[in-house]
C-alpha cells in the first residue's frame, strides 16, 4: 500500500502537475492566424452565434465539451473533504472522458453555502458546455440538485455516481440472472446501502423489470420499512411493508445482493442463507462487502461482481459514462433520459455475449474470455464499447424527442469498431 501511495503521488506530480491540459486545434503561428483566432476575425462567429445559438456547435468546441462539476461533499469513499480536495478525482474523470470517448472535459469545483447556490452556479455556466457531469455530491442533496439542474439547463445533466453505477449494475445483473436461469421480475433483491448509487440502481432495475415489492433496502438503521418515521422522500420509495428488520432476516432466500455500503458487511453465513444460484454485486470500494473468495467458498454456485479490477465482473462506471455522453453530444441532446439509459444497459449487456477481441485478451493476459459466470460485463479497454453504446444512446435520444438533430450519419462511429 505504501508503494501504491508513493506511485500515485508521483504519477500526479510528474512530469507536470495534474492529469489534463489544453491543446490548440487551430494554427496560431502567423499574424494572419492570430487575426482569425481573435480580433478582428473572431467577431464573425460571434455574430453568427448571436443570430442563431445553434451555430455555437459549428464554430466552438461546445459540442465536444463536458464539465465535470462537484462540491466535494462525497469524494470517493473518503467523505466530505471539500471542493479543492476533489480536484484530482475530477481531473481523473476528465482523463477518462478523453481516453475512452475523445471528449474534452474541464473540471469545476464549486464552493457554496447552500445547495441552491450550487444549483445557481452550475445553471449559470451550463450553456458553455455540451453536457454536465455531476460527481461526488452527497445524498440526499444530489437528488434535488440534479432534478433542478435538469429542469433549468438546456444541455444534458448526468450524475454519474447515480446513473453510471445503475446502468452498469443493471447490465451485469441482467446477464448474471440469465446465466443463473432466473428472471429479474421474479427475483428477490437485497440492497445494502441507501445513498445515491443504491437508490438509482434500484430505480433502474425496476425500469428493467424488477418488482419494487421484492426489493429490501437497508441503511445504517436496518431495513427500510413502512413504519419508520425517519425516512427522506427518496428512501420512502423503498419502504417495504414487512416485519423484517435485519440483513440476516431479509437475506433468507434472496436471489440478489447489491452492496453499495462498506467493507465486510456481508458474512459467509449470510451468503449461505440466500436462494440457490445467487448473484452478489459487492461494490464497496476498495474493499467489497464480502471478498469473492469467501463468497465462493460459502456458495460455489454464486456469480460475484465487485468494483475492483483485480476480480472478475468489475462493476465500473467507465463502461458507460464516456459513451453515453458521446452519443448525447453527437445528437445535441437536451437531456439524458430513461430511454437513453435503458438503451445503454441493453447495448452493454449484449456486447458481453459476443466473442472477445484478441486485443482485450492481450491487455488482460488471458487466453480466453467468454460470456459466463466470470464474464457478465465487457472490459473497459474493449474498443467496441464506444460505437455500440454511443450509437444506442444517440438513437434513443432521437426516438424519444430530446435530440437536436433528426438522423445519424450511416457511418456514425464506424471507424471506432
């Protein structure tokens, strides 16, 4: 761990501080170049955009620019360390946007006294960008922040901690249940955790076919049930009419466990209480709710996923968020709606069923990967993620009426396959 700490600090400090920079896309060598780039030439696109705001997509980088914005109230698993401390994470998000979808991204860390001030700040700068990625904002404030920004902004606003996690979880879960011979609509689900990711995951699973009454959600006080009087409006959506109060009570005969809580909270004895052929996604990072080797020892028939890259079936947001924004930007979407999210789920889960390219096998030092208990999700380095998910999302945006263009080019992202 000491080596990793030293390597991480060196990585961020050398050869220059930070992980992102700005590059020029136009020549700026001669007097004529500068006359076109700034005064007097720059006045011409200014006039065009003033007359027609959509021309900003033609004459500026708006159509390929995403803001990664936070207030630093829920940084990774470290908690509320403030906006400035979150900057390395936001730069990292910008790096992933560029690496996986060639999207330019700028990190913005906002200090504020109230959520309303944060909302006003983001809404007032939103038109600069083609999209807004909210990050590391604590619950329940994040729900109202995102809701109001979606209403006020004319560009897509996406809280990745909620929806990116939910999309990857849903795709992997549907595949895992298929392998186990189970249907989502028939499955009893236990969700340990009741924050932004947990609530978004369960809501998207419901949209994909899960039954709300078959979901048991737990927070620090135990099962969320209808007789509790300490629930916010978001937890109330998952208040189950049950006399069960503990994890050990609800885990009996459960088909699915989803953990977005903390390390080592699910025991081997708990796993043994689950139904035949269970599915466990223990996504607490860096240490899962139960270690895969312990879960498999308790139940050899389990399909296991975690948030870690050193175990099979990594539930990783990078499998979707760059490509969702790519598709949304390319059709000038005004929002990222449920239809686009479900399209991303389906594209992601179907890709896992296809033969794995040799380049991916080499990247992971593997001789074989195929759809099955240890491969329910594609790997992040799979170059097919970009065209498949971006195209699915773009088409869903057009079909659901939130896109600024009516059709995609026939060869859209064909070169990326």
